[in-house]
C-alpha cells in the first residue's frame, strides 16, 4: 500500500452479486443484482440502479470463485452517477470468521494476479 492510499484494506475487483435491502424493521424494501466495483476485507463498492438509504441493512450474496458468501452490511456513502446508476459504499457488519478468512484468501490470491 503506498503512502497516498489511506485505506485500511486493499481493494480487489470483483463480480456481480445479489442483494436484499432491509428497513429498520427487517422488511424487504428492495432486492436485485448489483455489480461490485471493488471489495476489501471491510467492505464493498456496489453499483446499483437505485439508491439505498443509510439506515437500511444490506444482505449480500457474493460469489468468489468456488465460495458463496452471505454477508451483511450497512451503506456508508451513496453517489449518483451517469445513466441513473448509483455507487454505494457498504461496510460489512457482523462478519463471521469463516467469511472473513475466505475474503482474506480471495484478496491475497487475486491481488497477486495484477
């Protein structure tokens, strides 16, 4: 990591995923497919066709090679971009040890492919 990059974890390019957006009462308010712009051990940058509210919870299903991860997250920033799309920064919450280990392994292996 260079001195200009202040991020805690390295970001790796990823794939498409499915997600469910839940309100404060755990009611499903949106669901769909999104494109991951990058992924790290602590979060993901997701591209969607609609914004996600900061007080909502996101349940992500991410395919990393042979592993399928179910991860919960919270939106930390939303940016409107051209074409009616949104970039949503999501911080992982309650990440279990198994999912964390799979993410770390994927990032370390994928990071060597650059």
